[in-house]
């Protein structure tokens, strides 16, 4: 195992997962759903919707469906969920309004200022399964000062595919170990480590709103922190 | 011809050429060359070097050489220029130092603040033949507050290839006419217009240092301005 202190000092690029790690999808999506579908229990629909996310991305990655933008997958999964579980037949406009809520998710309270502190010392990148337009809109709406936005449509691959992590390192012209992946999801971090990135775990106990989140940092994470401000503290920013 | 007023009002994304339009390559590169090769006339070498740029990019685009990052093309063209015209045999370290100067070119005096004003109303993107790492480093060094960085390695194509302009529109999820290309080079703007983008010409009479620049705006440019601050004025930012 590499010396922790030495390896962290080699980091030049910080790559951030966005949904859940930087942005609070449960609050943002629940608020939009409550407006679009006032008859439904918005938090429950938001969480049900989010549960369809990993499986449909995995279908794309397994080659069982062609490359599809996250916006379009979001529309399809919400439409199906509403029809099958909630007996609601949404209009295209309702679906579109809900899908667009992912473009302007609010940041966690520590996100914007924490990123700004880290940006003074590191190159900070979004590295997300969101598409570039979604992530760009969210950054403008919620003041995320990214140096570069790594959206899934740059590679037409979804995390945890190795190509996404390595693709960012290549664009940044650095070695994998010079990139630290920051996320609140163990699968994302494990995949990043498996191709040589360093990792930091951010606990976000409220990611799922009222629902408890069962996840722990891994001993191989260089840091386990409670927010991006604490990551900035730990990295001396 | 489309109504000018109506079309400009449809613009949502501003795409900026960087070398010459936003950043002053002549000053930045001349200063670096003067340090690395004190025996040479730095401004002349910088201009000679820059003249090798369009031809070697055209070679890549014509398929006569495989895709190569701009950094690597820069290194190759400078090495050849120094050997053939200046009878200098540079070390790899000297070449690298000179190539790196393109990563931290200074902005024109109006660039940083002008971009900041435009960013409040538009999505502002670099759309350059520079690679992503180069453009990201330059943005940090010279305070260019890009929303998104469109480097040539995203598409592995060089402007004026249509795929670059259309590729940015696709990533931004907008129609070509919703993008305005901003540049000080008529060939860049003509290529952008030919695939449906709107265009704005920025005059940069000092782009070539002591050498006069012979270029005029085209009547089909929506704007011809003297700086990014004036573009912000014209766009009501």
C-alpha cells in the first residue's frame, strides 16, 4: 500500500461526483415533483425515481441499450415509474419539468465555498454521470466554480466504467494517482481506486431525505470527511 | 438573410476562440522565448512559430498525420523552426518550457472582466484548438471564468472542422444558431457560420506584436467589436 502522506501530496486534480456529493438531489427533485405532481408524495417519488438510476445506467453499460443521455434516461424512468407504481399518466411537459430539476439542484451548504477554497490550490472538476449541459446549468444555478466539467457525454460512458476516470486524467494530462475522486458513494470510489485514482469519501447522511443511508467509508479512502469544507481543511486550502 | 435583431436574441451560448481573441499569445510566447533562448529575437521567433500553426493543423485534418495534441504539435514545429531557420539545437527541456508558455498566456486587458459580465447572461465557453489541459491551466492563470472548456481533444478535430462547432452545440443541447462564435480570425468565423452559428468579430490589431494584422470583419458577422468589454456592452450585459 502506498504511503498515504506521500500519495496525497501528489494530487493535482480533484474530481467530484455531483448528485448527492456536491448537490442535494433529494431536496431539488422533491421540490420540483411537488410542484408538477401536487397529488403525489414528492419525497417518495424522488427516492423511487433515484432507485431506477443505477439499473438503467448499468443497462447502457452492458450494451443492452445504445448510448443515451442521462436526461433521456431520466425521462423514461420517471414516465414508467409514474404509470406503473402511481397510476399517473404524465404529459411530456410534466416529464420535462421534472427532468429539468436535475439541471438546477441546490448545492449542500458547504459546497460552493468549499469548492472555491479547493480551486485555489487544485484543478477542480465535475466527474458525473450527468451530461455536460446539465452540469453546466447546475454550476451556474448553484455557483459551483468548476475548472472543467467532465460530463458522461464526453466519453459516452457511465461511471463506474474505467474509461470515465482515466478519460479525465488523460484530458488533464496527469497520471491517475494525481487525481483524487471525491464522492459519497462507495462504488464510485472503489472503481476510481481500481484504476489508480486516489479517493476521498464525503458522508452525506441526508442524501436520501427522511431515509437512512447505509454506507461507510472504505479504509482505502485517503480521507473520510463530512463536507467539502472539511476536505479543504484537510488538504490545507 | 435572417433578421439580425431576432437572431442575436436567440443566442444562449458564446463560444470563444482563445489564442489571439481572448489571450495575447504574442506577448506570452515572446516573454517565454526571451527567457529560454536569450540569444534569439524572441518576437520574431514567436511570430515564425505561430505561422507554422495553421499548416500543421491542416495536415492533421487532411489525415496526413494521425491525431496529435496541440502541445505535441507545438513542440515539433518549434524544434524544426529553431534547427532550420535559427541553427539552434534546443534541448527537450527548452522545448517543453516554450510549449508550456501557451498554457499561461495573459488575457487581453478587457478579457477577464468582459467574460465575467457576459457570464451573467450567457453560457460562456472556450472553443479552441488548444487541448483541455492547456485551456484549463490558462483559465486558472489568467482568470478566464469559463462555464465550459471545449478543447480540441474532446473531438480530436481541429477548427475549422465543422464537427468542433457542432460538437459544442450538441454538448450544450442547443441549436447551432443559439451559439455565437467570437473570434479575431475570419476563417474561424466563416467556418462557424457555414454550419449555422452566429458570429462576432473582435479586432485585435496587436495580435502579431509589431507586425500589422491584415484582417477585416465580414458583413455577415452580427457584431464587429474592439474587445470583449464592447461585446458585453452590445449584448446588454
